C-alpha cells in the first residue's frame, strides 16, 4: 500500500496556482488547474480509502475460520509490513502532508494487527498458551511506532529549510525558468527508499501465491483484501498518470520520476490478478483442504 504523492505548494502561495481549485489548494496545498489534475487528486483520495479498508475483511475472515496461520504466508505479511515501513520513513524524508503521514502510520498499525492475529492463531492451533504475550509484544511495537512517528515529525519540522526544500513530494522535481532542477539529497534518499518499498510489495506476493498453490486452497484468505488492494493500486496508478507534469517538465521525465511507485502499484496489481485466478481455480475446494476443515470442526478437548 502506498499513499499518493502530489506536487505541493507552500501554504498561501496562491500566485503559483492562479487557476487552481481553491478547496484542493486549501486542504492539500496542491495545485489542480484542470480536469486532469482534479481527477488525479480524487482518484488518489479514493485509493487511500481502498487501502485503508482492505485489512478489515481479512480480520473478519481470520476470526471466522481460525486458520489464518495456514492460509496466509508469513513472508507475505512481513514483506507488506516492510514496504509500509519504508513508505512511512520516506514520507518523513520528503515532509509530506499530514494526511499522507497519518495514512502511512495507519498502514503500519494495520500490518501489526494482521501479524498479531497471525501469531495468535499460530500459537492457538499448536495448542500453546503464549497468545497473550505475543499480543502484548505487538501492542508494544504499535505504541513504539506511534512514539517514533511523533519524534520524527518534530525533528523533520525543526530540520526543514524552506529555501532549499519547498516541496513535500518524494518525486517533486522543482523547476525554474531554465528547466528542471536536480533532486535534493533528501529527495534522492526518498526515491531510493520508494524503490526498495516497491520491490518489497512485489516480492511479498510471491510467497502467498506459492502458499495458495501448495495448499490448493484459498480457505482462510479473504478475497476482499486483494480486491480492495487491486482497486487501490489501479486508482493510484491512474492518479499518477493523469496528473499534468510541472511547467517545463516533459512527460517522459515525469513518468521517470514516478517510475518506482508506478512499478510498485501496477506490478502488484498484476500479481494480485494471479491470486484472483487462484481464488477461481480453488473455489470449489480440493482434497488437500482437509486440514482446513479439521481446524474448523475440531474443538479443544475433543478426543
């Protein structure tokens, strides 16, 4: 999951966007001067909602079936968490808008809840009694993440130099009358982190595809999770492609600056299509799903 990154103006700098939408400028400090820009902003916001709601169906499915540890690959969850953590770090390096930062924090917390549920059912299905300590550990990690976010936000606000870092986008290529300026050091680091984040998002799908294939089943996995993420990635990719390049910036240069996030979103979308076909192929259930049925039917104390 990745939060949309828009080219942002300094607060109150209306002169740089004379024909832009006033509410977009007031809420996001983003210049949207025509229908393409407005479509980009709206699609980006809808993609955030899709990503934010994606985890809830899997939470419900986990509680319903009780076999989350067998249905989901731990490497899928860890890869997703790693991508969201890097996305969060990159948002601070690029000093993004509060909405984008809070969304990135939410993604990390949702991943921690997902991992907590995975470990809970892993211990429960093995007959262990360590579910409470595991949940306590993940609660501690969640609080630590929130505390770290607070400290980083204060440090970023104190260290920011408006004269040399005017944008809040990881991929903001500032331009002047002579053409595009090179990235600042923070932007280069953010670009690199975004690239690694996209690779983690892509690699996270491979273990889940393999897990579904070896089980010959998708029982315990919520398709709504992947459907919402697919829709979010599609809308996110469209929001980037629909956005007009900055003045003096060519379309090819614009796409190049956004390439890591486009590869991450559209590449993950293609792998999620593969998972969708697995849901279709295994929807009737196979003989290899005995362990899932046993887990659903068995109760503690049964002899």
